[in-house]
C-alpha cells in the first residue's frame, strides 16, 4: 500500500486531475489509520509560531497613542513613539497592529490623505488666516479664527469667536503680533472681513491697517480656496480631531478644547509635510516687533500724492477712479509706470491698489 502511495504521489502532473484527487484521498486514509475517527476532523491551519507578530509591549504602545489620538495614522504614531523615546516601529507594522485590533476608521483614513504643498523657505515669510466654518453651541454661533505659518505649519492663533467683524479680528491679530512679531505677508480669501467679494483685490479696513503695519496683503484667486491650502488643511484636521460629533455648552468650553488641542498640534503631533517633525521645531518668532503706533505712509519725489475722496474715489487728470471705501481720507502715491507711456500705478504705502491707463476708458 505504501509503495503505491509513493508511486502515485511522485507521478503527479497538473493535467492529471485524478492523480491530485487520489493523493488527497490518501491523506485522509493515513489520518484514519493513525488516529481513527478523530483524524478526519479539520485541523487549524494557523502556524505554531508567528514571528511577524509584534511583542505585546509594542502593540500596547501603539494602541496607547492611537487611543489618545484616534485620528492619527500609522506614520504619525510611528514618529510620536520615536519622539517619546519608545520603540522604533515601522508605519507598516503600526498599520498591521491597528487593523488587528479593529482601530482603522474612515476618519483616520481621511486624516492620513497626503496633501502636497509648496512652502516658504523660512518662518514668518507668509502666514495664512481665515475663519473655519461656523457651528452652533448652546449659547450661540462659533466661528474659529485660525492663523498658520506657511513654512512651519505652526498655529499662531486658534480663537473661538462669536463674531467675524473687523474689530474682533484686529483685536486677536494684535495679540498674535505682540507675541510672535510681524510677518512679511499674510494671505486671505476674498470673503469679509479679509476682502471685498464684490470687488476682489480692493483693500478693506483690516487690509488698510495691515498695510500700515508694513505687512504685504494678498488674496486667493476667487473660487480657488486651495491657494490658502495649508490653512484649509488645518481646518480639516481641526474638524476631525476636535469638533466632529461634539456639542459644546459655550464659547468658553470651545476655547478650552481648542487651547488643549493647539498644544498637541504644535508640540506633539508629527506632521507628515515636516517628515515627522512637530511644527514648533520649525518655527521661531519674527524679528519685526509690533509697533504700538502706526506711521503715515511715505512716498517718493516722483509720486503725485492725492487724498482719496468719499466712497473711495481718486481724482487724477480729470478722471475719477474707484479705489476702496476703506481708503477714504488716506493719501496715495501715483507714479508713472516705467516703459509704458500714459500708464500710472497707484500705491497706498507699499501696496499697489490700481493701474491707470489714460488711453483706456476705465474711469468711474
């Protein structure tokens, strides 16, 4: 019997399907001969040892970080364990552990989506600012004000606001400027109070104040919020890790949650765009201090200086041009545009407000 078994097993070929079936039958015959009826019961295919399974202490460390930060993905958890001086665990191993314990959620997958962004070469070269979409609390509406440094992703402001008026924003920005200094440029979208939706590019009262501080003001292209992409990405992370699914009794409760998470975001949360570093390790305050008193704009000898009339009207060479209501009673400089006869550029301090072409019928 044994010789026949060996012969048929040694003669197996893919095209002889009956040989395969015969050898499978012999397996069950052998089990019955050796163990009787118990040998016919299906056996577990699980290996006797699993060298690829991580030690319990590593799994516990991974689960502890994930429990504290449910929206963090494998890379962030791996980096965070290294920052804490813990075990070095590859992101792929972290992913396996999370799957094994049923800890991979749609929110975590969404948060881990990679966004590639260009960045400025040093801190404070460019900040981005905006309001995150409002939500309701038990005592009214809340609109978080956010400000982010483009280079380091460091969060400069995260303030729960009940209003989005200019005076509210200016007050909070003043606190940020006193703490971190002035940036070279701030980019906004075109909504109020940052810009004028009906006339993109026109300075608002907030923009006039920032220009007087020596800050370059820029705006995203209309209907292109991705121009402020880092702040938009910050809003998505804020929503996933703090706000989603929660109800707050008051603005104070919201602010407590925002303050707590801001510390985590700036000092603990590994950032993929920073190759696992935290934003605070890439940020340093500006060397430009906040001036408590504003200086009047200065213009060159080649500028024709004019005072802006009511409704933001500029009068020049017998024509009227619309600048901005916020520039009423402010002085602007009009200088010839080099290389183009009959063309002039209108500046408020360093900010170019308008290009005038005397050959074109673009006056008001």
